[in-house]
C-alpha cells in the first residue's frame, strides 16, 4: 500500500465538531504536525472532510 504524508496547516479552532474529531482520529495534536498513513479509502474519506485544513503529499 502506498503511504501519504498529511500536514495540518490550519487550526481546527472554531470548526465543526465532526472536523475536530476527524483530525484527532488522524493523529493530529498541533498545527504544522505531519503524520503518515496508508492510502486507504477510509483515510481518503477522512481527508475529504478536512481537506481545507490539511495539505497532502505522497510519501
């Protein structure tokens, strides 16, 4: 499976609860933090929910 690197570039303050919980599930705690995940359909669905807050690149 391919890996993707995800970086949180905007703060989740004042965002919907669903978006905050999605970021927590992806493993984010701070702005500018980078996490790596497998490129699965579940991860892509989570990224679609918070696409305006993160930056995605292939690892």
